[in-house]
C-alpha cells in the first residue's frame, strides 16, 4: 500500500481545486469512481439506480480540468506524480480485477 493524494480541479476556476488522501492507489481509484457516480446521481436525481460503462467514466475524467495522483515511493521517500492517462489505465486494471472476482 502506498499513500496516494488525489488532486482534482473540476472546472477552470481555481476555487474548484480539491485534494483527498488515501491509504492506497486502489482506494484513490475507487474514490475517483465515486466522484463520477455522485456526478451521475446529480444529473439523474430521480433514477433509482445508476449504471455506466468505462467509456463514460473515461470521458468524465477527460473533461475534468485537472486530475492527478501523487503516489508515495517508499524507496525514495518522495511522491511520484501521475496524469490522467495513468489514472485511466489503473482504473481499467482495477475494474478488470474486480470483475474477475479479485479485490
């Protein structure tokens, strides 16, 4: 487990900047999915359930003004930055693992 900081700026406005910290990369990726699910709930408040596919999630990620993860590297004691493309690759791997029954 590597401590991970999520940096998110949802719009071009600087006051939309937020950060969250997680105990692991997987927790951070789940957090990104939850942000998207909350976005869908706000857009569809009367829908009893929310479903989406990975392409919609990735489109949402692409539309976020700025999104990155800082992952702690135990070997160096530093945080390594990762961009949207890395985040999408990692989410894909995580969801594939979850679909196969892994955790």
